[in-house]
């Protein structure tokens, strides 16, 4: 007839996925389609409150909805584990703590996970209104910073630096130093060469907007230094400051590795002719030598 399941987000209440709601395709083996113990996102079709029946569907859940549901469940499970640990350590009733803190965070911020991640950076802005006891608040902040520490954003900008005057490389270095001087404790700026005249400016920060603004200031500082009359160079922006993904960083690393390999000295490039010349010169005798 189908498969009996436990609804993990509803106190493990029992529901049933009917055979016709398991898959859009023809089912040859239910054992291959679903397995005991596997967590599956499903849609609730109907609830019979008198008999206690809950009919569910697996085939009506799109891949996008399934991914969103799995992500939401993983975040909710992490919040539940964190709050449960805090309640246990501080000797507070878990249900009472959920009423005072967790459920209001869900209502106000959409998801308690997002609110607690913000609390790791600015605890007063998120937790200030809930009047938690000092010991409970300190323990919560400590656990949040350990388990929900936000990942920093990597911000990047690509520029072209040119200096055709006598200053030459010194002019480029002056521009790079001017850009790096715009670094702050929250937004340290690094300037690296990709392939002349292309350079990349990067920073790692938890403040996405602050990182974008910091790189914009760094570009203007480098421009002012390079285009000064005594240097006479120019700066052109190839890619404006933007938040980059892991894939972008992978491509950049591959590109730099290729350039490094191309510029690397290959064994034997200049050893042949030099050795022959040295051998020929050493084999003869200078006039007057015995």
C-alpha cells in the first residue's frame, strides 16, 4: 500500500506515503526507491483528525523544494541541538527557553538560525530584548560563536596598473602600497599580480558591504598614487569589487598556477650551449702557457 514514516519535525507522528505518491515513474521495486532510516522531504496531502491518518506525497516534491526543505531541516536541527545544550548546561527548562527565545526568533527573523548567526557578531542587537539571565546569555553566546561562527566573505576586484615613465616598477609598487594602506582590522587588503598588467585586490571580511566599500577606496587610492605627476601611470578597472564564490577562487588559482608554470625555468634551457662554450674555451691553451 505504501510506506509508513515518522515526521521528524512533528514529534515523530506517524504518516503514510501511498504507493501512488512515491514516484512519478513506474515503480518496479519499492525497496530501491525508499529505504528504512532514510530522511526524505515529503508534502502533506491531507490529515484525518478523527482517525489520526496523515497522507503524504514524495513525488509531488520538486528537486528545488526538496533542497530547500533539507537545508531548513538541517538548520533547525542545529538550532535545536544548540538550545538544548544551553538549557541542559544552565539547568533551564527547554520548553520554557524555547518559549522565551527560540520561537520568538523564528517569528521575528524567519529562522532562528539566521538570528543566532547574527548574534555571534552583534549579541546585543539580537538578544538584548529578551532579558536573559547573565549566565544563560553568556553560555548561549559562547555556544553560538563556537557552532554558528559565520563564514567570512571574500571580496575581489581586478585592475590594470601601467607606468611607462622612468618610475616604472617603482610606480606600480607605490600604487600597490597605497591600496594596501586602506586595510582595516575588519577588512585586510591584499594586492597580487596575476599577469602584468593585471593585478587582483582581495579582502576577507564578515561585512559584505564594508568589504566592497574598502576595495573601492583601495582602488581610488592606488589610482591617485599611480596617476600622480611624478609617476605618470594609469589604472583601469577590469572587474569592479564583488563577492566571489569558491568556484571563482578555484579558477583564479588554476590561472595563476598556469602562469607560474609558463614562467618557470625548465631544466636544460640554457645549460647546453653554455657548457659547450665553456668546454671549448677550457680545452685550448693561452699563448706562452706550458
